[in-house]
C-alpha cells in the first residue's frame, strides 16, 4: 500500500496510447485487459493462474459481492485482495449495470435504485454514496461511479435522461469518494448512447467534475460494432489525455484492437472465460470451436508459438474430448488459454505502440485471424 | 518406458506393509492412494496439480474411455499418458463395475457382457479379451481383469456364481494379456462377497493362475465398514506376500487407515474429489462441511500445518463463499486440498510402517479426527 494512484502516458502512436497506471497494489501497463472475477474469483482459475496469463489487474463485481458474501463481511476479512488471494490491483464496477440486468422489481429514482436480490429476494438500495462505500469496503484500487446504463437502441429522450441522471450521480460519487480516497482512484463514466452531442455533454461535465480516469459506458449493449467504434472514436478525444480511458464490458479481440486504435487504455470482458467454458478458444488464427468433430483426432496443440504452456501442451483432441465430456478441466484450460491470448494481444499492442508500428501490428494481427485455423492433419 | 513391472516389499509392521511398485512410467510408494481420473482427467485439476498433491499414480476408467473418446482413438493419439498429459503410472479398471452401474439393458453371458452405452445408446460388447485389449490400447501400466461385481447384500448362490464366472474370466484375461504384456502388469480380482469360503476359493484359484498383483473387489458396495474390514482381514493373508494388494473403490480416510492395518497396499476412490465438489473437506480434524454458516466469517485456513499451500492459503470464509456461490474454484480448491490430505495420510502411514510405529500413528490420527475441528474464532 505504497504508491497512490497515478497515470503516466508513455508514448502515443497516432491515436493509440502506451501508458502505465500506478496503484497501491502495483502497476498496470496499458493498454490493459482486465479478466472478470465476478464473485471474487475468475471462474475456475487459481489467482496465480490468472497472474500467469499476464493479467496485472482484475475486475470485481460490486453487485454480486454486496449480495454475497457482503461488502462489510469482506472488509472484516481484510478486503477483497486478501479474501480472493489476489495481491495485484483490482477495479470494481459500481453495481449499476448488474442491478439493471440481473435483479427484479428495480425502481430507479433520483436518490438511487432499489431492487430485489436475485439470490434471496431481499430488498436492497444502491445509491451513488453506497456504491462508493461498498467499493471502499472491498478495498478497490479503482472504483467506478454509479451510473444508469441503457440498452441500445433507445430513444434520444431516454438516453438524455439517463445521461443527466448519471452526471448528477457522478457529482455525488465524487463527493462521497473524498472520505475514502486513501490513495485510490475513482473513474467517471461517460454516457449518452449513440448520440454524439449527448456523449460530448457528458464528457465535458465529467471532466469539469474531475476524475482519476474516465470510462465510456453504455456500449457493447446490443449495438453493431461500427456504431460502438464510432462513439469510441468521437468520445475518446474529448477526454483528458493525462487520464486513463476505460471502455467498459468490451470485447472481442478485434474490438480491443480497434478500440486501442481509437485511444482506449483499459478493457474488461467475460468473453475469454465465458466462451472458454463453452468450448471456444481465441487464438492467433481467430476463434476455434473445440466442440467441432474435426478436432477429435488432432494431436496438435492450439498454438505452438503461444507464450503460455496450456496452449502448447494439450492437444486439440484432448480439449475436444474435455469439451464434449463437459469436464471442468476443459473450462479451466480454455479459460486459461483465452486469457493468455488476450494478454498476449495486449502485450503485442503495447510493444507495437512503443515502437511506433501499431498500424502494422493491427494489420498483421487481422491477417492472422482472417487466414484462419490451419487445416487439420 | 524402461523398467518392467515389479513390486518390492520393503518393510512390515505387524500386518501393515511398506513397499514400492516399479512400472514403465515410474515408481509408486505403497501404501498408495490413486486419485480417480474417470474421463482422462481428475475432475477440475491440471495434471501437474494432481502430482503436486503427492499422487504418484492415477486411475483411469475403461468404461468411460472406451465409449468416449474411444480406446483406438486414444492409442492413435499416443496413449492415455500423452492424451491427458500425465507422465506417471496409470492403472485402469476393466470397465466391468461401471457397465453394471451405469449402462442400460446389459446382458451378462459366459462370453462377456453386452450393454447399451449411457451416452448414445450404442450396443457395445465387453469381454475379458476386449477389456485387456482396451487397456493395452490406453497404455495402462497396470490393467485389471474383467470381473462381475455384485452389490451387497446378495444371496450366497448368486455370489458364488459371480465369483466363479469372474475366475473363468480371470483365466481368459491372463491368457489375453500374454500378447500385450510389454513390461506391464495385470491384476486379478478376488470376489466372493461377504462369504469367507468363497473369498478363499477365489484367492487360491487366482494365485494358481498367477497375477502381478491382486485386488479385492466387490467391497464398498453397500456393506457396513465392519463387514468390509472383516473380509479384508481374512482375504489379505491368503494373497501372495510378494505381490501388491489393491482394495478397489475404497474409501474414507478411516477405511484407508484400517485397511492398511490389515495388509492392503493400494486404494482408489472418488471421495476426495466428489466430496470436494460438494463443499466437504477432509482434514486432520475430520471432515468439515464448508457450506456450513459457521465458516462465513472465519479467516483461518483449513489447516495451517498442511504441506499443501491450498490448505494453508485460502480462508474458510473464502471456501465457504465459493461453495455457497457454486463457483468452480471451490470444487478445484477442495478437490486439491482433499487429495493432498489423502496423500499426506498415505505418507504418514508409510513413514510410520517404516519406523515400526504404525499402531501409534493410527491411534494419533484417529484421535485427531475425534477431537474434531477446533472451534471457530
């Protein structure tokens, strides 16, 4: 618990950025991908296995943790880092997104949101102040403001209303955060749907309030990729260059590549672990469905050139077998392999930006995906 | 693939035996516990994690592997060791036990058993010769003869009939094994239910045929522990002292302790992994149900004195949380912790026998279990 939060922009290559985030639990090289540890665990993986994929920070979900085992309980047990035995930085979301997607009977008001727990039906209230308090109890290195996140498409009035509410909550979050700062960081969240004017208004108002970093929220919620990338391209330049920019809940390897090209520094997504649990591998050759019968007799590993042993060691035939047999080890191995691929992709992007050849890296990476999986034996 | 199979009895302490099995894939210190890798994986665990618990040999299930992915396929992929990336010894069962417990429409005849696969309903025949062939295709270091295993209680006539059939199958298995020996071992299986005369007849006939090791089958199939231990105590001395003795499908930590005291060298059981998947830990203090609310705020690890980091690192509160949240990592950690405890128990027994103080070790171990889990904070 030494260094307070800071961000250092080390290099730019056109719009792409190479930076470093300093937190009380260590440094994070950006662009960075954060594996999702929803319920105080990246599903199926030992924390040292998560770190061995190259991850330097994980995300925890406030909504899940506040309901079970409870924020006060985790605080009494020494905080989320100690609880899940993850000594590196943690970012927590505010809980707002999952209240909207998982809970029943939610009622949104100026004061906050009241909902029924999806676990036991208990009535729970989440306000901007409580979201900050919970994240402080968890001991997050980076906290997020409570916001209202709509699904797209939505009409402009509704998007404007949610964005304005999120701004008022941003102010309240910022005030509440003063009491718990302790070297930690709070990020504001730009809302405004697919409307440039609303995004610009949100970005400007948040910058005026002043945050340690800025997220772009309300994307990857049903809109096509080109819409998402357009909003990212328009929004990122409106954010302070000396603060990290975090695109929430994104995405596929191609999303990451394209968003970094548009100035994003941080990502989180369940895709590598969720798809891994369903037999899909992300590789240099694109996505591979291990459930497909063509792998049944294939002795080759997924990627002999991978830096991670799991991708070099186990045959496609074995991964196919584990997937078909619904064996836990299949989920474990493919989650590991996918997280390692995501981290290798981020490492590749960081090195390319540092060397001023990001465009080349982007083209070569896409070429690999498009060439596709080399034919079976 | 250097040394052929052999067994060396190193020391006896009363009836308890300390020995060493040599196989083409390495040595196994006995008494030994074999984790069960049903479908070419010890559920949820990387092979190196299984080895890190202290396991020197695992068991593979012929029934499951012959149906999926198929013995011929595994052979074409380089054998079971390469397929599951487990370089140490493997024992495979004959498939008979699971045909009886898992498949539908089975028809038992002198020639063998015909059944419908529980996976796709395909009609499959398993004969003593085919069971040997499959195990050779898998590349097992130790193969088991096909036998007929009844549930207890059963009437004496039925037990006698099944035992006699198993003996005829033992002879056929032994003949078939001559073609595939290749430095490997074949074990015969003593049947005869809870009847001493039948067990004696089976043991004598098997010894006359001559096997590399002898299993006691048809126990842990519904009978009380004292019945099982009585049969073990009566049967073990009838088996050749210079061959390993394997008590199939057993058992609880107390079963292992008591069976070693009666001259058994090898065990396999799903208990440490299956119960681990359901929130139960085996410890020096006896079995602990992590789902119990009393662990919710308990910062202590399961066993600070464990040789395995998983038992020393994660709090009971965290294991409780993972169990309640049905998180895969809970199954992974508790399976690991349980296998490590089983192996520590075997190590303790081996050291005690070597030092001629097995009775003391047995008493001290039972005292620990009976003292129970120290009270929560």
